[in-house]
DNA sequence: TGCGAACGTTGCGTTTGCTCAAATAAAAAC
DNA sequence: GTTTTTATTTGAGCAAACGCAACGTTCGCA
């Protein structure tokens, strides 16, 4: 059984009374998702919406020709799978656990009821949608106007902000992240990403190894982005 | 004064009673926006939300270095300026009249009230947000995985579907559309767009002149996109 | 502990699409 | 009707980034 205290501090639930919260949580079920398994897949009927309690999720779409594009990463305390909230019947993308994850899931058929009973939650969901819309607009602008080097630098900075963890020699992006992953976020190839990371390691502001990136000097990385 | 009949057939208002509709419309004011003037600008406080009755709108964002990116075009009977519905305080982009436009505007402060009184309208707004989220995801995928030629072809097809008008020799994109506009939609340069349009005109499936594009053979244009 | 698979690196040739530049054409302004 | 502005076309050279290919490294697992 889940402790309400675990969740009560989240901004999504700031307007909930203790009783509403435990009531709402009682309607969910906890899900444990092992690494590299999908919570749901593109095109599937949107049966549930989720709250990520622990882990990181990769939101991915696949092109007709089989290439993958990473739309975004979802981290702790984020809502996801909220297709129904924006009038969609199917999930528009696949949500893969980047590490072992824990989440709460509510059946989508509860959504109408949720609108009635927990308007503040709905508002926070709408806010999340708006933030994602802004975020993905930024991605379009980056892809349309900036060079690969800037795009990769920006992607690392975003991940650093989102999932960064202080370690001895800088800030670690705290999840497995391959060259290929980075290339799928930035619309380039793993080769180019590898070359960039090597060059940056030479210049001494990034350290990377297998599925691991540490930013040792974020100012320098930032400086790269503004070189427009 | 606006005739309710003008609007009652729109899907946004399908659940409205005649009385609700005229009441809702009474709270709006009609706006006439001359070509190339902005309804609102990026960063401005979101004072109003709108329904476009006639015309075409270009939604644009400007990069720090002054380049413009066209996020989307808005056409007849579309809602826009709905920042508040997704928890945003400021408009995230600039909305410019691509031609002389007519729209209805409601003050944003009415939004809370609207949620209470016209939930079906709110639902249609959310649906619009979802559709745009999907649309812009598609843009990201295109920019990340496809070549310029495909992207330009896809952009023309989308515009054709959205604003196409049958004419003698094919389907006209029924608004002023320069090479530069197309390049700002697809993340390329006006030069490359010009070269592509010239080549396509040679091959005989597009006719273009100053700020005007006619697709004379949409199958052939479609075929270009699938060349992946 | 050794094997295979997954991940990462790097060199080389090629190509796409950009930049720069100049000419032309069409519309708008006077 | 002439001038000015704005839009378009086209050529030539060049650079960013890709594709290919080969090799090196790390990890998991038997």
C-alpha cells in the first residue's frame, strides 16, 4: 500500500485534501516497469494515464522507414499517457522505461469523473500539456535553425537540468544514455555525436563513456549554444 | 451584430443550445485584422483567446538571432491564442494575419467562467491542443529524419489540404505564400525552395509564381515524400 | 574466463544544401 | 510612367554532416 505522504507534496496535488488524495490514489494501481519495457505503445488505445514515481521514461516515435525519434524524456513526478486529456483516443507515442520504473496508473475511463471531482488536478495536467507544447516548439526551432553541434549541446544541457546529479568531477546525466539516444533526440547520427563528444572531451568540458555522460564545465557547454 | 447561425454549425459549438451560443458570442467582440498585422506577439500577456472566422494566420516564433520559424498556419473556424487553457500566462508565439482576417475575441479572464459554463467548448479546445501537439511532433520527426525535398513536399501537401482551392490547372494554395515562407516552415533557405519549385515546375506537377503556388499533380508530389 | 553482442571510435570519400553574388522580374510607390 | 522596393532565379564554390567501413572496447552471460 502506498503512503499518501509520498505524493502529497507534488504540485499536481497541492489543492487536494488528505482525504481526496487517498481516495484518488486508491483508484490507481502501482506499476513496476523493468528497464527497456514499454508502458504503452504508439497507436495503442489509451487505456491509462500515469504518474511516474521513480525512474526515467523515453518517449519515442518510429517513422514509416523504421527510424526512431526521441520526443522527450519523462522524469520523477511527471504525468504521462494523458492522451485523453487532449481528446486523443490512442497514444501518439511509445513510452519506454529508460531504467526500472515505478508509476501509478489510473484507467482512462476515470477521466470524465476526474474532471468533475478534481479540477485542480486537471488544471495541472493542462499545464503539463502546455509546457510540453512549448518544449516541442523549441525543438522545432532548434532543428530548423541550428547546427548539429548546437543541438547536441542543447540536448545535453536540457538533460542535465532535468536529471543531473552532482558527482566528483561535474554533473552526471543520471541514466543510461547512448550516442544513439542522443542522435535520436537531435536528428543526427550516432557517428556525429561520437565525434562531438570526443572533441568536447579533448577540450575538457565533458567526460563520457559507455551510456554515460558527465558535464564537467557547463559554462563552456552553454557557450557553444550561443555561438549562433 | 453577428448572426448566431454563422457559428452554430462549428463543431466547437455542437453541444451549445441556441441560447447559450448567443450568450457566449455576446461576450466576444469581433476583430478585423489587416494583412501582416499581428493579433498578438510572442511574450505578450495572454489577454484574449480567439476564433478565426475568416482568413489565414501565420503562427511565428523568432530566434534570439532574429531568424523566423513558422510554427503553423491557422485557418477558418480554428481557435487560437488559447495559452490560458494550457496554463500559460504569456503567448508563446506571434500570430500574424496572412491575409485580411475576421475573428472573435474573448477576454482571457473569462476562461475560468468558461470552464464552468461551457465544458463542451473546453473539451473542443483541449482537442485542438492535442491535434496541434501531434502535428508539431510530426514536424519534429520530419525535421529530424527527412531531407529538405521531402519536407518541402510535405509542407505543400499540408497547406494544400488545409487551404487548397480548386482552380483550372490544379489546386491553389489560397493565400500569399512566398519562397521565404516555405523555407521558414521547413527549416531551409529560400534559395533551396526556389530551386525545388523550379525543378518541380520543369517536371510538371507544380506551378508557382510570386507568392503563389498551384499543385497540378498531387500524386506526383505525394510520391516524392515516400521516397525515404 | 572466454565468447558474443552491444556500444563506441575514427578515417575517408561523398553529398546535400548552404553561402555568397549577381541578374531578373514583378509589384508598389511616387 | 518612372523609380524603388520586394520577390525570385540561378550559378559557383564550399563546408557540415552523412554513409560506409573497419576496428576497438565494454559488458553480460555461459
